[in-house]
């Protein structure tokens, strides 16, 4: 994410449709520590391979920190802003981190145009204080979804088909995801990656994050279970490189909730938007 990437295709996806709850401080610190470790490791790799050229570097990409503005919960009208690590990294032909998603390739063809990856991405929950329509509701836990993704393409364009399932016991649901991406180098310093995706949630996943339980009903919030649901997502990830190694990272992602999700009493609007801006380093 990422990443809504082929050995970058799956990277386009991430959790762009489930971004309601603020990340915990522990998770943020862990992400930052991991980012620093990657930066140091990349520096050591660069020093060791300076005489052999960039093609032999194991870690490549961009790593930074920034601020993210997102909906307080998926379908909510309010916004929140918080600091985040920003990473678009490849570890040879073995693994990647693309913003909100990480992947590890377990199979691929010789040309590296078709690969099977184990992927993982977070899905954020919400608390009853995140919006007026959530008052009195039980908190929905954040989760980690992981699964398999079949990726076809190259570093500049591709398609991905995957299945992910909650492994943390929050919703215990899953989804099927289809994604496509295209990378364009506008100039030698300015590039953009565009993605579009479709996700089909099963009833467990949709009911947990968008449903209203029988013990959560009020006069204005009836019992509701959306069942299976589909959402669409798309976005743009930009980079502007300058100086010896510096880069500006910024982007926009949008998610359009399906009808069964929009009809939920806790959803305030169909479209969810995410913006981020940060400074980073080219590795």
C-alpha cells in the first residue's frame, strides 16, 4: 500500500477503506523503530555495494515520516490527523512494504512477472466516541488481515487477486480483493502510482464493522446486519525527489462504500477520503 504492486500489485491496497480508529502509541512506535532499522540496514547495504552499482542493492525504495488525515471511522464524517511512517520499499525479489501493506513472495516464475505472495494489512476499528452515531455502541477492535495474493505484471503496471482473513479474532471474517495499478515517471524527479480496486467482504466482516447489534439499538439506531458487501477504492501516491537523497511523499485515497454498507445506521456518508504528506529518503 499497496496498497489499494504486482510484484507490486498487491502493494496498492492497504487498509484504505477501514481507517477509522487512531493507531495505538505502541504500534506507532514499533512502526517507527522498524522504519529506522530499515533505514540503517539500507545504509549499510549501500555502503557495501557502492562499488558494484545500484542493481545489486537489496533494499530499494523510499522511507520517511509524515502526517495522515483520515476519517475517524469508515463511513464517518469527522476527520482526524496523526503521524505515520511512510514506506515504499522492496527487499530484492523476496518481499516488500508499500505504505499500508507488506508482502512476502513464496513462488514466482523465472521472469518475475507472476508471483504468489503472503500479504498482511491492518483494518482499523472504532470507539463509541468516534462519532455521534456510535454513542453507546461497543468498540470494534482493530485487526490484522492476512492471506494470499496472486500478482501479475511488472514494477510499472500489474493486476492482483487475493484473499485475506482476520487472524486476530476481531471480526473473524474475510474478503476477496481485485486490484490494478500503474506507475508513471512524469519527470526524472516526479512520479505517481495510481491504483483502483474492488473488495468483496463476507458477512462476518461487514456485520462486525458496519452492523448494529441487538444490544446496541436505540430509537434512532435500529438493529442492522449488512451481510456481504462490496466497496470500491482508488488513489494516487506521489513522490517528488530532490537533492542527493531527499523526497517528498504525498497522496490521496478514496473509498466508495457499497449500498448495504451505506444503509447502515452508523454510516454518515458513502465516500471516505485519506490524505498524507511527508518527507523521506531514497534508498
